[in-house]
C-alpha cells in the first residue's frame, strides 16, 4: 500500500497519496496544479524544472517522489509573498531578462538557490552556478545583470 | 520527392478553403464601437508581402482594429507572440497613431475564432509588413473619431487635438470629448481601402522610445500559461510510438503488456499508435511496454558523406543575379581564390517542445498549441479529421520559443485525432528526443565560391554557387562587373534523409558565413585590412554605414590578418535590414576551445518601433548564433537521428556569454525592416574571421568545433 507523502509546499503543509507519479515535476504540475514549473529535457540537463528543496536548487524532473517526504519545497508560485514580487522577479522584469519566458521560472529559482548560499556572488560565480540552466532566446547577459541587481537590493538578506 | 515543394504548393492552390466566414457572423460577437477591417492584399505599398490571392480566405481582410465603447483599442490579428516582443511593439504603433496611452491597447493574437486569417508569424514580417497596415488602420480610426468629435463639439477638425483618447479644442482645452463618449451606442464598420496619412517620426509619442515587454509579470510569476499548462478535467496524456529512424516501416507490434496497465487507453489507428493515461508518468511507462519491430533503413548519407551527396543530388538551378561575364572576370583577375564551405544540420531546439492540448466541445475541437501558424494548423487539423474549418478553434497561448520550427503541426494533429478518438481532452507534449527527431532542421548546405581580384585588392570576379541552403542572403553587394550568383535546389527536400525547414533567417546564415569568410581570405591574400578591403569594394551606402558604425564602436584599428588579436568582422543583409558585426575571441591553442569575449553589432533596420525590443532581438540573435557557429550539429546516419537531448546537442550556455554592444543606426525616415532574424546571420562569419585572426586557422565548415579548429591549426 502506498503511504501518503507529506511535505511543505510554498510554506503550506501538504500531503498526497502517490498514484503512479514518479517525479516531483509531475506531482507539482498534475497533483497541485503548479504549472509554473516547466519541463524541457526530463534528464535534469536544461534547468527549466528547477525548484528549491530545503534551500537547494534541484531538478524536479529527476527528483523521485519519495525523496520529498518531510522536505520544504519552493516553486515559482511561492516566491511572491502577499502579492509582493521577490527582488529577483523584479530584477528580471527591470532588466528584461527574458524573451519567451519558458526557462524563466527555472532561472529565477536557480538564482534564488545561489543567493541563499552566496548572497554576494561575483559575475564569475553567477555564471558557474547558472551554467546548467539553458535559455534558447539568448537572455544570459541580462539574467546575469538581474541576479547582480537582486543581490545588491537584498543586501545579503535573502528571504 | 524532388518536386515535393512544388507539388505541395500546387495542392495548396487547388484547395478551396472550406471556410466561409460571413462578415456579419464574424463581427456580431463584438460590441459597439468603430471597427476598421484591413487586408495586406490591398496595399500596393506592400507589394510582394501580400497573401497570394489563391490562398486568401473569405473575407479578404486579415486583421481588424476596434475602438470600443469603453474607449479601449483592441487589435485582432492572427500573428503570434513567441518571445520576439511584437505584442508590445504592435501596441505601440496603435497607441501612437490613435493618441491613446499604451495601457489602453489590447492585442488579441492568434485565436482562430476571434482573429481573421493570417499566413503565420515568420520571416521578420510582422513589423515591416503588418506594422504599416496597422498604423494606417489606426490613423483611419483616428480620422473617423475626429470627424465625430467635430460634429459633437461643433468645431472644425483642424481645431481639434487628441491626447490619451480625449479629443479637445486646441483653443479651449476644457472643451473636450473622449473616444468612449464618441463610440458609445455607435457601430461603424469600415474597410481600410486607401492609405491614410500616418504620423511622421517627429510626431511620435510612443514609437522610437524604449518600451519593456508587456507580458513579463506573468512570466516571472509562473502564471503565463503555455499549451502544456492547460489542464482539463479527465484529460489524458498521450505518448505516441515513434519509429527508430525516418522511413522505417513497422514489422510487428505487441501492445498487450501496455494494455494490461490499469487506466491505459490504447489507440491504434493507421500510423498512430498511442498510449494515453491520466497520469503522464504512467503513460510513459506504458509506452515503454510496447514491443514493436521496425525494418532497418540505410545508414547513408551520414554527417561525413552528406555534402557530396547534396552536390550530386542537385538538379534545379536559379540564377539569383548576374552581370558581365565570369570568364572575362577570370581573365582580368591577377589572383583567383576558389573555396568550398560546408554547413551541417542545425535544430531549432526551443526549450518548450512541440506541445498541444485538445478537447471536444460538442462538434468543435478546441486546441491550445505551441505554433507559429494557428491558421495553418487549423486547416491541417480540419483536413485530417475531415471536419469543416469552422469546427476547429486554435486559441491564443504563450509559446516557449519558435525560431521557425513551430509551424509544422504534427503534434497538434496527433492531439486532435486522439481527442476525437477518445472523446476526452488530450495533451501531446513531445519529449526532447521527439523534438530532435521531428524538428525541421536548417538544411545542410554547400557553397562554392570562385573569386578574383587585382594585385591592388579590387574584386574583379564573383562566381557563387549555393547548394540547398536557399537564395536568401546569397546576393553579394560588391562593386564587381563580372559576377554570377546561383542557387541550386533551393528549398528542395528530397535529398535530405529527414525534414528540413526555415530556421531563423533561412539560408542567410550559411550564405553569410561563406561570403564573409571568403572575402576575408581575399583581404588576407591581398595583404589589406579586412575592413578596408570591404570598404574599397562596396558602394552600397547602407552597408558602408553599418561597417563604419561598428568599427567606430568596436574601436577597430587597421591591421592585416592574421594580427593575433582575435578580431573578426562580418556584414550582411536580411529582411531589408543591414548588419555588421565585429567580434573578439580567444582561442586555446591546446584544446581548440573558443571563448568569444566581445561582439559589437551595428544594425540599420529603418524605423525602429521599439528600440528596447530590437536590442533584445540583436542580443538574442548574437547569443543563439554562437551555437550554430561553434557547436550545434545534428548527428545522424541516414534517417536515424543520434542527437536526442541537450547532453549531445550543445546550445549556448551562460559561460559562453560575450560582452554584447548594440548600435541601432538611426534611419527613422525609412520604413521599418526586419528585426528578429538579421543580427544572427553574421555569427558564423565573424567568429570564423576572428579565429583566423587569432591563430591563423581558417575554418571552412560549420560548426567550428574544437576538433576542427585544432585540425585547421595544423594546416
């Protein structure tokens, strides 16, 4: 028999009974309707599905469902608090660090994961940390600037 | 299949559109207001860009503009937004012509029920072909509103001015009437039949100033819905059985194990073998349980043999341009340079794969699809399912990148067939492997150039042949009397072992790489700085202007290649826009790895509607172009595609990002030209020339991989 899996999703305790779902990506999208998390490659290579688990950016497309039990998961939908955009979201808009927008959720969450660990990253540290997130429209230069701007605005205090 | 393109064209001509819009039907769902209907076909100033009459549906207008009773302005067009920013720039054009605030303009795009027919969004045509029409329609609506205001205010039109949708007396601004007040209770439908005067650039309030895109908020919050984000009650996720290679026929099929999985719906109809389940992961599982055997297909041609195969397959030839006599050119040349350039297959690789969600609403099929061609898709679905086009609706939805690859509608037809067969909503979302397999690649191509010059570096002969890439961008712009440009098998599909199609600036990337590499070789042989060599052989003023502009911005100082600095230059023209790029690269002599340090681009695109949007397109093109220049290459053996995911198909990454500087050359008195494609065309040539300048290695084949660079360095 399947056991319900309990975890924290965007600050709310949730549980669900797995019904053949294999990955966190599928659970987020089909069980919780959080479609802001996208898929691109399903092998953990493009970063479109990035979410935060216990403060670490992970690829939800290759995260087994069982592994989220008891964890804290943050998706793009959880980054806006009380209708106020996160400084990263603001910075992406202000720098126009997106075109088609499909990779954007993953970009923002991976950057969020970076700033949690390293609130004042250098340009080179940003590039190295973001290397596994792909953008076909070619917004990399603007994304780097957006992350720098957000880091400055948060002054080391990442929420 | 050699003639397939022509055959397809002929069929398209013969097909009588089943759609019979009644104009009243189409307009009745609109409330009151002023409606301007307009059609690209009726404007002589858009000659060559109009829809061919045989493809023109009824009614013969293909967009309309509504000034509603609330004073808001809405544009209904079949064009789509896929990240290129036209949802914003088109709204800017309307806001300016109608003197309303940008926030008061709504763009309704790509919904086949709400919008009139459109051919599709490609070819950098939205701003240069559709934009002028939209502006004219805006001007027409404004003129009607001024007439109405004149009656309402009892003042002559020339006493009136408009700001933010309020018409007022210039002598007594408190005497005023709003667009909303004027349109209330009215329903005026007018067809735009002549070209009304549009504003001069000096009168612009919105156009020409940078405006950020309108849809960013939805995209940074995850609220933007793409076609895979549509979730309907009872929806089934479909996985379709694919052959291991193009052209492989199925020998045997055993679906029994898959069918035993609880909740699986199995569809076997002709060539469509699909498993569906409410849970996408179980659908994946079920697909893996299908046992199917396919006949093997020839493993030829492959990445190595394709070029010889293409040249040998070529039969049709078009003369793109010619003048003088190439034999005479050969005679008067002091030096002949004869080279061949190769270009492999390149994928579009948008991060969003081809996806479609479809559902039945009574007799109607409603579709959300990642497509650049909603009306083409509608026809494809209607023909496949043998239903009237009115019974198919393709809805507006965000699109996760297109680049020319999202016009074919295979995934849409699959979703539509499956929803009809199962009676349930169905989503088809391709895996990355399916995306690489069914992509319509940029075709592999060969360019052969024989050129001649005098000892002093004057070009005296230009004999150019391009095989399979197409003629776009093949025209040279040198001041040379004896020349011939020939395009062989442009657009032919037969010789390729799989599908090919338009890829951002089709043909031009291949042609510009070849031409700009070749002209650099000539400059080197002449011992002349590559910029100086071009300037002394080019008379086209627009090209000279972008060359001088980019050199100034880059800080180019003359030196004959190979200078060791790693500086490169390339220029070209696409979609009536002129571009010149300069790049600085570093080449690791041990590994062959290229790091592009800096790229500067000067672009003359006529009137720039939204400088911010145009700049983003240049940056995007430069970044995307690094991929085809340095790494992207589909690996195949005949119809078998070995490239299956991003682990074996490297697209540009963060670490590749050069410093990018963009100069939009002021030419606002000219009509707007293309913006989404031109700045990508120089990326092969500019990097090839910079690599040569850095280490003396001349690359004749794209992509310029580390292995090829090391090989070229050995000479």
